[in-house]
């Protein structure tokens, strides 16, 4: 392994330039205008897989964006790792808040800023470089690997599920490895054992066929922006508890053991609040901040639009109002059941003054694994070797819906080994990755493959 | 008078073409980008005043857009009419809902479509043509006239008040005439004796310094879009009553006589609802639709903006949320007092999780006059001659803030004689004016000047 680590350390500058080239492709899956960029990015990833020595590289077409596949299967008898990542990224608006262009990787204070630097291009690339180092120095890997890098993670991975279902034999493996989550804190490498799920909706109200003069008509008709506000306000109580009937029915309670573990973590609530620039933290009554984010479901308004939103004053009663509403779910909530409950309730609370359009955008199941899984333990040892300290075990508030798919369709456990930062701005302006973590992550990944080789399967 | 009426009837085609030229100037006062168009429009109006034979025409500069002044004072001993109108127009968004370009006057089914066709360029132009006909045919007017056409009516007439206050002597007159309101219905010419006032605000909330990933942070912080919805929902109760403390203190109750008059008007609530495309009408409990629009104050959300509003799903907790909120006021509510009450209450209901910015946009006082005023009666006779039927007396839900200014600063009664249509879309796409009403309005205006000549002052 020493020669692998030496190779990695000697190639840092090249890695950075290569990663910048990947980050320069604006593969925003949520915006149709970027469709050609998304495809270009898939092709870049496939080319890179070939460059580093993977085999059977190909773009699998789907009903949406292609899945890039590559493998190396020259270690008979050794375990097989199925690595999952995504090459698509979040939109970049509001653009004016970026301190450097989102698709121009820029290093400031040891951190690389760009959309996708942490979520997930940077972390996918970390594995590419670990695999490359093994193959260049030893001509082989200690394990078998299959990689699938998809292009729809930021829009719900709708077609990946189908791809996995229809390629079960080709994807057969012993463990799934995913690097798409932050570490607990700077200097505190982590392994994540739980993720929240997602259910995302759009609510559109129409009150009249066109916008109306608020003088000539104000008082005679319901205002869709006001009605939307009334409806949203009913969704949570003052204590932050979601009021959709049945919403908490399947929520698995945090165990006392988990709550004790969370309390021991080096979490500074004041620093957390100040980093976010929030005047005051706020969440569900009866839970700590970590418990709220990792172990409790939430409901958020992701967007609101109605009427006149430019500078100045326009005295209009809007014809329509729109809200994007999403929920983060925890084990054992089911996104489809939650969607049914929510839709039924929204139709119930919508007044007869409005035409309602309710749209289900996408959903993903929550997930949890156990710490004592042999692969999780192997990851823990690799992190200790790469970062010089043992990891903490955490949950994550975000969603990686395919983790549940791998569990259900392939019967595989997942190891979530992420090197992002908690303040990496994954879905906001000025997304970044710490270059120290990036380089240590490459080394830890290389060790991880060696540790995985020792797991009896 | 016959020669005046003949002249008007013979020049209809020319009037239409000239009006289209005026409507082609996008004098949108709310949008800074249109500042040059606003000025160009003021100059067009001044040129037109000179063309039709008015004297002392000039642009009075203000801190904002110029007031165009012109007069004809050759009837010593006769009453003096101060005519007020505005050459600025509302914004045109959403542009895609216009069936023909908003600044290209287009006739369909006897109606002229364009922004400003009804509010207020078309109605100002109606008086220009009545004055022109008198001057061309008789070389004189039966009364003295002073015209002020301003460019900030759609943004609160902030500088007109100052202009009136500082030009009291120059503006001395016997009556103010304004044509900036719709008739009650097609075929039902009207004189308006009451207007609502306005108070307009913007509320901005900030929860965090930037947008956050709803997975990584959802549950830990308050969501400004949700908080804004909660705040807005508190502004009115289920019965449509405004909950701002003290809001109704100065509301003058509708008299039994008024309520009886309103009941007699040919108002078809079903047709009204269907014309608007509203599934169901809704307003303050205990009042009819006309009472709600004409005689009761309202609170409307004019605009909402927060987070991700594009196509697709972005899992973001917005950093900021914005609402534009305005109230229509009735006698004897005072916009400044209402603004104080509202601002104080908004600060009180805003939670500590948010930074609040409260902006007062503009306001205008409500107004009422009495039916038996001699000028109002003269207008009634003129309308009967121009339209062939006597007018009904109505109130209007809109605001013409300067009407109160004329009352207070100049001690003048106002006559509101409008020929717009109730469904003219004054502040919405596809604004229009009925050409029959426009031509009859020119004739009625010409008669009105003659009727005014007979009022003893």
C-alpha cells in the first residue's frame, strides 16, 4: 500500500486540475436547458473511467439521464464493491451570491469552491483517483469493483431504480459504498448509518382567470396568495409538529442509546447557529438540534411564488399562487403513504374558492443500517488509517433514495463514507470541499479497498 | 353644440389612430427601466395639449415624473374646471397572457386592447378630443379649464401632492373633474361618489445568511417562507375580517340608504363570478359583494416570493421570503395611522427566528362626496345627453389618492365621471376600453363643459 499512498501524494496537483475540469460542466439535472451538459458530463465520467483503467465502461440509457457503468473484476474470490455516486448537480441560483463562478473551481483558504465540489462530483472523483493509484502502481485492485454513477440524484433518481431492478445480475455485489455525505465536523471523520427520506410536492392554486385590480375587486374574491399562506400555516403547529393526519404513525423513535451517542458528539450549537447566520434556532419541541435534523421528520416550504414580485408596488390580486413543499422522512415512514396522506389532507383544507392542482414531484425512502456490520467496521479502520483518527457514527438529515433500493432490490448493505464538510453549502451558493479532506479521502478510499479485501463474504 | 357633436362623430377614425400612438408609449412608472418612456409620454401629452389649442402648456418637473399642465382661461365669469388624469400605466406582466401586444392598440369586437386604454390614457384622451372639438368648431370653450396630467398615479402620486400644495394659486378652480373609473356596467353610465384609499407595504424576512440544504438542515432552523405564511395567515380571520388591532376603529359604516341603493343596481353576481373565472366568491361576512368592494376595507397579498420557483424540485430551505401586502381603506381611515398600526403589529407577530424588514411603499386617503352637489348634478345631465340615459351613483373600490388632496389643499369637490368597463382589466393583461363608450364619452364630455357653464359659482 505504501506505493499507492506515495502515488496519491505525488499527484495532488494533477487531481485538482482534473477535478476542476469535471466541475466545469454545468450538469444541472433540474433544469431542462442543461440537458446537453448533463450528457456531456456523463461522457466525461465514462472517459475518465477508461483513463483510470476500468473495464466494460458504458453509458446505460434510461428514460432520463444515462447511468455511467464501469467495473474491474480481476480479483476472483475477493469481495465485490458496488460504488454508487452521481454526476448531476443542484441548480446554482441565486447566482449573485456566489463569490466565484459556480462552474469554475476556485481554491480559497484550502477549500475548492464550485457547484458539485462536495455533492457529489468531488467525492466520486476521490474514488476514481484511489482506484487509479491502485491500478497504476499494482496493476490490480485487491477487490472487485462495479461503479454506477447516475445523473438524476438531484431530481429523485427516478430512473435509477428501474435500472437497478433490470440489472440485478450485472450489479450483484457484496456491499454498496457511497461517498455523498459530509463528515460530522472538520477533523471529525464519520460514518453515516442513517438517512432521511424525501417526499416533494407542488401546490398550485388559481382563484380567478387573470390577475385583478385590488381596488376594483378587492373584497369580492378570495386571494390565492392569502389562501396558500393559510393552508401552509396549517401544516405545522407552533411547536414545529407536522399536522398532516397520520404523519407520525410510522416514525421509529430515537433510541435512548442513540440520543446518548448524539449528546457526546462535539456539536457546538452556538457556532452552528452563527455559521448559518440564523438569529435563533427553531425546531420540534422536545428534541435537540441533532435529533431534529437526523432523527425526526420535517416539512419545509422550498419555494413560494405569486403575483407581483418586482421592485415597487403593483396593486394586483394574483390569479395564481404556487408553493413547493417537501418533507424529510425517517424510518419507517413510506414516501408513497405520506404522499397519499398529504394529498388527501391538502384537498380537504383547500377552500372552494380555489382551483387546486396537487403535483407529486418525487420521493425517496429513509434508511438505516447497524454499526456492527463487517463492512462498516472495515470502513472505520480505513478512515482511521487515512485520517489518523477513528470515525464517529452519525446519521444524516439528507436523502440518498437509492440506498433503500440497493437494500431492497439487491439485498446489499451500504457503507456511507463521506468527506464533505457540514458547512459545505451543498445545495446553496458557494458549495465547497476541503482539499485536505479530499486528499485524505483518496488515501482512506485506497485503504478501504484493502480492508474490504479482508472481509469474509 | 350640434356642430361640436358633428365634428366628434366625423373624426372617430382619427381619434382611434391618435390614441393608439399614445398607448404605444410604455410609460410604466413602477419600473425604473421605463423612466425614459415615462418622460417621452409626458412630452407627447404636452404636444397634444398644444395641438388641440390649450395654452401655457408646460412640463412641471417634480422629484419624480413631470406633471403636464395646460389651460384655457378665456371665459371670464364662467366656472373653472380643473381636470386631473395620469399618463403613467401599470406594469404588463405576466406578458404571456396578453392576446395582443400590450403597447400596440388592437381593436377586437369593438374594444380597444392595450395597457392604459382604460386606465387612464384613453379617458384622458376623451377629454382632449372634447376640448379640441369645442375649440376647433367655436374657437372657444364655455368654461375655463386647467388640466394636470401626472405620471405617478400608479406608484402613489407621491410628488403630485407636493405639486398641488405649492401651486395652489395656479390651480384655483371651482371643481375637479376626473375620468379614471369604470361605469357600473355596459350600458349603465355612472357617477362615482366614493373611493377607497390605499396603504401598501413590503415584508422581507431573512432566516439564514444563505439558502440551506433541506436535508442537512431541515428541522434545525425556522423557514422564512413558512414563517411568512404563518404571519400572513394571522392577518385575516376565516370570515375575512382583518385582525390588525385597531384597523376598524375609523371605518365609517355604510348607511342604510346606501345599502338600499346598492341593492337596486343591476348587479348579476353569477355573471360577475363567471367573468372573473372564480370558482366561488368570498369576502367579509355580513356584506354583499358590492358593499365589500365599495364600502369595506380589505387586505390583500399582492405578491409572494421565496426560494426555488422554477420547474422541478430543489430541496432548499430559503434564506429569505418576501410578501407585498396592501390594504384598501374606506372613509374615515387614515393611511398613515393604518401604517403605524400595521407595522407595530407585524413587528409583534414576527418571531425571533427571523430578521424582519418592513417597508412602507405608499398610501392614499379614501374619499366621498355627496350626490346633490351642483357639479355632480351637471355631470349627470351631460351623461344623459351623451349616452341617452341617466347615470347611476356608485362608489368605487379603487383609489385615486389625489382626490383627497384636491379636497384638502384646494377645497374643491370632485366629479368622477368614468367610461371604463367593469371588466376592463385595468391592472391585468388584456386591458381594454369599449370604443362606443369612448366615443360617447367624448360627446358627454363636450356636453359636460356646457352644463358646467350653467352652474352658479
